[in-house]
């Protein structure tokens, strides 16, 4: 399969259509699940799909090392190329890898203003025209609401879409509100544009919409994580 056909047939087209074209420039999206369910795999699949479309991605990791992030990108690319029988896979890999930058920060030792300044320096001074930023391991629930405002302002200035991952925790004895919003995110729901839940049911991890821009709802995306490859796949 050629790259253009791979992009067209990707389940990420369903993902985008389900949330009215995607997160969108200047907006913030969240993937929420219990620990170990597959948030990083989902974020990486979203990022790799953008790289296939010749878009530029900055993956910001708040883990102690980035080796596992690099491995995720390699594994996800390899699985997509194998599953779709991608033509000239080596050449495509070498082509898209130049459109990705991985940055590493210690959340405890740096302010969000410092992170944003570093990102803007890369975009402006480093001539890296980013289209999306992945904040992997940045716990928005442990930070002040003003930090999300600063990140949104950055997204709007640079016309970026931004994704976060959040590990679910019980609030008042429940993981979710009656509307399907993660209870831990309820105080921040007005500051987020898209919220996607990853729910482990039976043998599969299902993707569900909790917030779709102005609409708060609980809706199945008709997508799941493949338990073998951890790629986003159609039900």
C-alpha cells in the first residue's frame, strides 16, 4: 500500500470524524484511562498518523528517560507498515522521522512557562513548524488551572493542537461522573476541548468520547486498541 492510501484508510480518520475533525488548532485534548491501559500507545499512534501526513510533532515527555518513547514510535511505525503492507517502508520511515522532535523535562523541577518558552524557541529559532504537541506524563490534575490557560495561550499563538494523558483516580468513590467525564477532570472540564476515555472491557480497550468540544456526552467511538499491537483499530 502506498502512503497516501494508508493515510486514507487509517482508523484515525474515524477518530477525527467522531470529534468533528479532531482537536483542532489552539485546542486541548486529553486521553484518560487507568495506568497501564495504553495511553502512550494511543498518543504515539495519533502522532505517527500526523507524521505520515507530513505534519510536524513535538513529543514532550516528563518521564526520567525518553528511550521508551523512541521505542513506542518505532514499534507503532513497524506495526502499521506491516499491517498495511506499506511500500518503501524504510524510505517513508526516514522521511517522517525528521518531522518529529522528542523533548524531556522534569515536571517537579520546571515551570510551565519554562516549558512553553523552550517549545517556542524550538518552533521559532529552531525553524521547526510544529502542528501538534504531545504532553506525555504531564499531570494536569496536579497543576494549577492557570497552567492550562498558559498552555492554551501557547497553542493559540502557535496554531497547535495539544494532547495530554491523564491517569484516572477515584473522586468521591467514582472514576466517572454520570455524564462519563473522568471525575478527576471535572474541575477542569471547561478548560479542555476533547476528552477521550480508554475503558478496559472484556478482552478489549474501547475508546469513548466524554467531551466533544462544546458537547459533554458519553459516546462510543467504535474504535478499540488492538490487544496485540496496541494500535487503534475499528471495532
